[in-house]
């Protein structure tokens, strides 16, 4: 079971912005084949965040891709995002479901914690994310999750499993081979000199040319 959470998953990060406007970066990634975009910006600039999120939501709709907002349930609802992604301190699945309704996606960061993943699945999360899998400049403090976490999680859930953390063109194949349905990346896309080409390369190496 993968539904819309499959393939290459781009995460924008306001703390490590691309060298071009975020809308330009996402447009290039969508042309390259990204299937999911998560907007991550924890700043207090409410007006800019809403403007950017609305623009990205429209881009994703036009491209047939899935648009997820990190952390902010109210923003996700305001821009009609496809869903929200929750970390350890971002509230629970039940509250997000009550706010967003039954048709929106709720993703949960599970790190390397299979008990958290099991609880999230039982609470109705639509996908489960694990990582960091490799040392990550985006979250250097994160403990590493083993690739075996996907096999172990698959034993108790059929929900999509997302890999994140330090993934690039050199290691994405082993991540998908380990059982990840989707692979989330930040800098491997955003920091690339040619975002569209970098995206296409990641998809080709991780999912094959037909993905």
C-alpha cells in the first residue's frame, strides 16, 4: 500500500534554503519527477509562510504531486494541503485528524522507534517516516536508524514507509532495496546546481527509469 506517498519526496527547509526561491526550486524538482513535496518552515513569518505554502500547493496540484505541510495543521488546512507531517513535538494523530478530516494525509516521524511507529499506525497515521538513515547536515544531532527498520516495520503495517536523512544519489538504491516506499531528501535536491537533473538522477538510481 503506497497511495500518493511513493517515489521521491522533496522536503524544503527554511533553515537551509536553496540558492533560488523555494517556488523555483520546487518547480524544477516537479519537472524532474518528484512525487511529494513537504513544506518545512518553523519561522514566525506567518504571512510569508502562508504565501509560499499556497504557491507550492498550487504547483503540486498542477503537477499531480502530493503537498504536505510540516508541523502546522492550521496552515495545512488554510492552503488545502494534501496533509500534514508530525514530528515528536508536533501534536498527535487524533488532533490532526479531527482538524483536517478523513481525506487528508497524516505522516509521522518515527526516527528509529518501532514502538512509536506501531502506535502511530494504530492511531491512523497514513505513512510512517524513519531516519536519519545516514549522517545528515540538516539534522546533525539525529540518532541513526538502521536500514532493517523497514523490514521490521513492514511486519506490522502496510502503510507507506518513508526514508529520510543523509540520502543522496550514492546511497538511495540501498534505501529502496531495504523496503522504503518513498525517499525524502533535502539537500540532495535543493543544494544541487541543476535541481531538475539531480531529481531525475535520484529517481533513476532509486526507483528505476520507469518510476
